[in-house]
């Protein structure tokens, strides 16, 4: 079994109650979680590495764990990134593609500020992976098959163009 830890926003809470319950993890708590993983000998792998291992194409290290961040919130850069680097961990960033094209084309407001293109590029240079989270983060099950397919395929192209790297993983917005 390989644990997959999915996060959204990381921020300093200072005993505040999160405004978006279930989306926010306090940075101090996140640091503790990563310290525990390191103490127990876990090492991070990407979802693509996991898929290849499950197909028998690649071995996994002992005690693998997958870490992901959905939506591209800036807290992943400001708080999680330094913590993960200290522990020599990496993660997959599931980005909403329209956030990395002309802002006038954005269909939806985000719950929190998002990372900049240069912040994402810095994380990719440090070994993080990019996955798609669609073009505009819709409820895909409410779209026609054609529109859903467009959300998925177009997002991949936008992100690959924006960051000059392969995008092989997809995270379904709002879960399945």
C-alpha cells in the first residue's frame, strides 16, 4: 500500500478557524506531518512513478508516499515548498490551466491566491511534478462528454506549453 496525501492550501493559522474547512492545513501541522513521514523513513514518489510500479515497469523505494496539492494555491509555494525541501520530499501540483493563461479568460474566482508561473517553475526545477486539474475546475459530470473531454485535453496542452514539461497526471475536480 502506498499512501497518497492530498492537500489544497497550507497557511499559518495562528489558532484561527479555517474559512474553507477541509481545504486548509496549518503550516505548523504540515511541518509536523512531514517530520513524522521523514522519521518513519518515507520517501516521496510521483503518481507516474507509482503507476509505473503498479504496471511492473519500475520498482518503488521502501516506504513510498505520494504528496499532491490541488488548485495551485500560493500556500503550496510559500509554506509547503520550503518544508518539503527540508525533508527532501517532492510533490505533484495539480494546476487549473486557466490560471496560467490570460487572466481575462478566467471563468472562476479561486478561494485563495494562486502561485505565479515563476513559483511553479521553481518548484518544477526542484523536482516537483505538474498534473492537470482541468482548464476551469468545473463539475465535469455536469458537462457534455465533448466539453469534459475538451477541459481535460486542453488543460494538458496549456500546462505543457506554460511550463515546458510533460503533464501525465490528471486530478478530477471535486472528486468522483
